[in-house]
C-alpha cells in the first residue's frame, strides 16, 4: 500500500442527508460561517491507492477506493445553493457520490472571508485519479 500522497488539504464536510436535515436557523448561521452546516472536518489526502478523509467520524477516517466513488462534481444544489455558498463560483461544493457513505459535500481549503475553496482543483485531481 502506497503512503505517498499526491494532494492534501483541510476539509469541512457533511453528507447530503445531514444537509437535508438542517433547519432554517442552521442555514442562516451557515450564511455567516459554513462550519454551522458542515460538522465534519479534518484532512483530505489523495494517495495513489485511496482517498482519505481524516476525522470523518470523530477520530475515525473514511477511506475511499476508486470503486467506492461513482461520481465527482462541483456545483450548487438545492441542499447547498448560491445564497449559502456565496455568489462566487469558487464557493461551489465538491460533491462525491460514494457507495459506502452516500453523497458527500466537501469544502476544501475554504477561506472564510473570500469564500473561495480548492474544490475545482480537487475535482480534477480525483477525476484524474479515478481515470488512472
């Protein structure tokens, strides 16, 4: 098993189910700080053989292999739209459809003041990895 990572960053995340259960007050708070909506946080690391989200379940990691990820996209949805994510396209979440954990919404290396993320770069890296 390879331990050399190709890409690493900090994420905040949530499942689609978690976002769908958020109240109106949570969404208003999310307009101020995304951490109100995204309770999961840690490091995201793309290794040669797996994608790892540290801290996904408290101290536990979520490890995803190529066959675990069915799609990768960066877009606003009805669960996380432009009004919450910011007016810039750079605020669109990275969405991974996965077999073991369902649909995951991630904001990678998000800057609170500018509302920018590295989600588009991560989508490209993960798609390249999936194709490799």
